[in-house]
C-alpha cells in the first residue's frame, strides 16, 4: 500500500507540474464591417479560441463607422466556426461550444466616442465588461480593442460614478487593455482619467498619420499603412491568403480580400498566444504581438491631445529582414516573427478541414534546467533543450539567440558590433560565456524550436539570465 501511495503521489505531482497555466480571460471590442480587416482578424481569432476564456465579443463603433454596429457579422463568423469546430477538436482540445460563443455576442451603443459616455449611456457591451470584471475570478480581464473603446470608457465611467474610490481602484486593477491606436476620442480620456490602468497602445488617430507610425502595422502593412522594408510581404499578400486561408472550408471562405492591410487588429491577440515567447504582464519582453515600453509619449500631430501619463507604448527592435538587410524600428517587433505566425495560422486553417494525421502540430520545447539562471562574469552558461518533442514525430531544428532589447544588460547589437556569441546555437545543447558586468544585470536568451512539418511550426522557451560581477 505504501508503494502504491508513493507511486500515486509521484504521478499526481507530475500531473500538477505538467498542468498548463490558467487560460486568460478575453473580451474583444470590434468595429467589424468598417473594412475587411476586422473580419479577417475574427476568423484567425476563432481558430485560437481554445487558448482563452472568451467573456464577450462586442460590436462597436469607431471613427470609421460612427453610427452603427454590426453584431450580425460576428454571428455569421461564429456560425461558420461552428461548422468546423468538430474538426478543430481533432487537433487540440478546448474549443468553445458554438452556442456559448453566440450567447456572448454583444453590441455597444451606435454612437461615436465620448458622445456615448455618461448617464443612461450603458449598453449590453459596457454591461458585459462590468460583469466580467466583477465575476468571482482572480484572473484579470484582457480587453482587446479593434475599433473605438467607448464601451470600455462607459463601463469605467459607470463604475467611477457608482462606487467608492477604493472599489474603482480594485476594478481598474483587474483590467488589461490592448488597443489598435485611437479609433475614437475616448481612448485619451480613459488614459488620463484612470492613470493606473494597464494600457498598451500606439496612440493617435488615422487622420493625423498615426496608423503609418503604429507598431501594429508590422503585422502586414508594408505597402499601405506600414511603409517599411524588411518584412516578407509574399506571406501576407492576397495570393498567399487565397492559397492558405480562403481555400480552407467554410471558415476560410469568410476571410475577405485585403483592402488596405491584412489583419491590423490581430497583434492584440497574437500578444496573448501562449507559445512560450511572450509574457502578457511584461510587454517589454516582446512577443508575436510586438514589444512595448512604459513611458509618456512626446507630443506629435497624430495625437488628439498631449498624453499626461506613462503607459505601454512603441518600442524598437533590431532584426535581419527578408531582404538580407538589418532594420530597426517599432514595427520590427512584430514582423520579425512573421514567418512563424503566418505558418501557424495556415496550420490552424488546415485543422478546420484535415484529419489529424494530415496536418501539422506545433513542437513542444522543453528545457532541462530552470528558465531563470544566474551566472558570474566569465563563467560558462549551459543551455539544454534535448527533452523537446514533437507530437507528429517530426525532426526538430533549434535556434538559441540573445534577444537584446529586453533585459537590462546592454551589449553591442548584431549589426553594429560583436553580439553575444552562443556556441552551438543551432543545436539542442548550446552554451556561452557570461559577459562582464559591474553590477547585477539581466539578459534574455530565447530558444526557437521549429519542426520539419508542413507548414513548419515554431514554439519558444525564454531563459532569463541574471549576471553578477
């Protein structure tokens, strides 16, 4: 009996250790039908819907669609998802019931910006935000704003008008916001009125040229909003989308032809995909959805008004582009991962129509050491991912690299000087010599594991090394 109990304890411990982190809670605010990219993003979002607990899908207004909302379009896409859900479940568990998603569709007021804020301006959308935040659940609520944020503004207005300052603070502390620029005039009001609110944004309005400058345009916008070089445009243009997305069953059939840029809203949830690269509470670490730093933006003509406090906003990365040249900028923080996130979407669309044995599934990187290490200057740091596996038994390739922008340690960039030299950086086992420091510093080492399936899929592990003199 003692042996059985000991064995049970070991099995239970292993199961608990392997248990995935709790899903994030998510609300989407979308001015869908304003132009094709919200519909595009909603199609991709639903192929990842098993990654999160979706609290609400809210149709809203924006500067581009001031007097109407379009919940009917969300319903149409969710109903198409319902036709492929059973096939998606062949590949991963957890995809929500179609009826459950349909029951979570809401609408905001069909009015623009701050004109929809105040007494008797509540809507099913703003009520859904309050209800989600008030629910007895310790997890914060992520509000992803693809259009105007006035539903969120009204929820915050009502809470401030009806609750004590302490209760307002508790409510605000449970929110996380990622907005795609400012698509009405309520965004600046939210930021200055609730200075402790966790807020990610490339601020500013379209008429002032803000979209051209925004981090999120790195998703695809090389030829319209982005106007930048480096990203591979051939994997975000309409011919690629025709082949890999639109041809894939009833959900793919609803993916519209790109009018301006592909999926401008998608970075808001790419940021939350648990692929081992990003950490949602740390925007400065970087992820498929970009990298952001905490500061008060300077005045620019694209802003509606001067910003009065710090929030998470544009940061720069440096990376080698598809053109073989080095590029620096805020959009680099997204397009540097473009091959990986486009292949991942293509694979998920395969899941909507293919049996499991004909589709590819992501590898599972595994470290044989902690993801937090300490090292003294001049010592050897060993890295080991030999425990990594692939569910399809595909062979794996490895790439260890120093992600220089996160962390406190400053090292010459790959372009301008001698970067950190990681020996055997394309092997499962690698190592480097800890650089010299005069005080404790942190550096981020990222492992990218890519399988040899079709399309090739990538997952990550991040090792944060604290360096000591």
